[in-house]
C-alpha cells in the first residue's frame, strides 16, 4: 500500500492516463484497457467472491455480469456503427469503470432502473422464446448427430496424427515398435563385441 502513495506510482498513473486519453493514439491501448477493466478484473473479483462465500460480494458480481452482459448484447448489434464514433472506446472504458466503482454502484443502478423493470415486464415472452430456442437447438443437434460424430472422430484422428508427427508415439505405436534387445541386428550390452578382442 505504500507504493500507492509514492511518486513513481503517480508518474506511472500520469503516463497511463496519457496513453488512454490520447485520441490520436492507437485504439489498441484503450481496447486492451477495456478488456482488462471489463473482463479480467471482474473475473478475478468473481473468483474471490465465490471462494470467500461472501454473499454481498457475490451479489455485486452478479449485478455487474448482468449489466455487462446486457451492454455486450447491445454492443454486438451496434458495434459496427458506434465504434466509428470518435472516442468510442474511451467512453466505453469510462462506462465500464462506472459500472464497477463502489462509490457510484453503476451496475446496481443500471440493473434496478433499467434491466429489472424491462426483464420483469417481458419475462413470460423471454421464457417462451428461450424455451422454443432450446427445443430447436436440441432438434438441430439430434438431426446432425452422425455428422457431429464424424467430425469428432476426424478431430481425434488428426490430433493423434499430429501427436505422432511431433514425436509423441501412442501406446499402440510403441507396442508395434521392435524392442532393441529382441532385434538380432542390434548388439545388446550384455553380449561382448567379438571384433574388439
């Protein structure tokens, strides 16, 4: 914690903020920051909440993932359009930080004010759509079971041949290879070499 108050941390923070907020810079930095703040940190926080069995922390994580999932769903359909707006990823970064900040409780606000009322109002319809979709996926998978098994067997064969080409012999390959001690052409260590007498 002493590092947080040091001058080095302040300088690093300034450099980081310059990289994030530089509109002329590459989007790689801000997109990486969005991924880190939006996914990596919450995954670790969720892990800690589950392992500590803290129900309050688990609830916060569930609220965050509900808000993040809803945002991602909207983003999938609008990304090609809105990603062209200047500073889009900077706004996304700020939004993701807002969702997680304890002082703003953004995820809880978004859930309570928008998601919960919307899903409560449309719950029966969503359940019906998900039920139909689930049945259709089961029918689809069942109708293509032979093809799925064929692809599965091909993947197993390919991965097995890749292992063999990389030097990883399988048990069946090892059983087919002759044992050097059984091969008469290969002198064994137990037999002295007759030519060196």
